[in-house]
C-alpha cells in the first residue's frame, strides 16, 4: 500500500494554530511533500519505551544505497526534525515509525 500522506501546516509571521498530530503509520509509512523548507514534529506517546522514527534518503552513491536517517525518541519525548534538503531527501519525504505510538505533524517554513 502507499504511504499515508501528512498534511503540511505552513508557518507564518502572523502565527498558526498547531495541527493535531496524527499517529504514524507503522505498516505503510508516511510521506510529506518536501521542498527543503519542511520540518517534522514527532512525539512518543509511549510513557514506558523509546521508539524510532526514520527519514528515507533515496538514491545511491557510487552504486551503493545511502543509509536512512534513524532517530530514537525516548519515552514521552518529542522532537523537531528538519529542514530536509530536497536534493538529499527528495521532493517526497518518506517517514517510517516503529510504532503507531509516535505521532507526527508536518510544517513548512515560509520562503524568505
């Protein structure tokens, strides 16, 4: 199945209300449109165990696959990741989580 798309909230100087975070899709993964100004907020809602969120790095170097970026979130922790250069992470950022207890929200920084 296709990855579950995340809705992007565009930031502005006037302010925006935070979007509701959605449970990460531990089966099919998630994706979000990426223009290099995208960042992800991840929250581990599990109060007892750490979990992992992984950002796909497509492509190869000299015929060898590039390793994805995996980040561990401690129990009850949250973190913000990004921005993700489109030249490295692609125009569609792939995100996988090892548990639906990781919730995700996507933001886009305004163009300068």
